[in-house]
C-alpha cells in the first residue's frame, strides 16, 4: 500500500486595521513577491516559538510601529491556500497604541487608508477576497486558489 504524500503548510498571520469601513493597507516594494500591490498593513510568517495571534501582534509592531493589546485582536477567518502551501490567519483590529507608520521603508512604498467600497486595483488577490467579504462575514475556514470540483 502506498503512503499518501503529505505536504507542509507555512502559517502566516495578517492584521486588518479598521476605522469604520476603512482599512489600512501597505504598498509592497523590494520584497520580491507582489511588489507594487497593496496588502494588509501588517502580515508575516509565524515563528516556531509563537502563536498565530502573537505573530500578528509582533508583525504590527515591526511593520507599522503599533502595539495591539491581546483583547483587541479579533479572529476573522483562516484561509487554506493549497497551491502555495499556506494557511493564513486573518485578524481584525480597531484599537491600538501609537500612530501607524512605515517601519521598513525598504519593503514598503506607502501606507494609506482605503474604504472597503473603493479598494485599490493592485491588491494581493487572496487579501482582496477577505477584504471584499469582510462586512458580509466570512466562514471560519475558507479555501482560496483551487478550482471548484465539477
């Protein structure tokens, strides 16, 4: 009997900063992946010693210089992206300390607020999916990037 091949998933945490119907996005540059596209203001890989929520809070400090209290980070959805070997944990945040600012200018060309009804054209596709469905609500787990079975 053949053993099924298992694959490894890379966990990534995202923070969607909200002010009413506006979300804070960061313009990617110099990363080698999706440069020139807008993306959530803070996101990154989960390190071996931390939880997905701890990673989200760490990335917020590192990327835009804000501090998020644990109680202010709310889980939105988990996205499985099999084609990329990723599992993405999306959080929402409406309260934080300090003003958001670009902390890694070599990786960011801008930071701006966008209304959910007026998102930029060049937006990372899987993040667009979450943002476009944010108000309507998302299920706890979604799959992205896999064609539907007939």
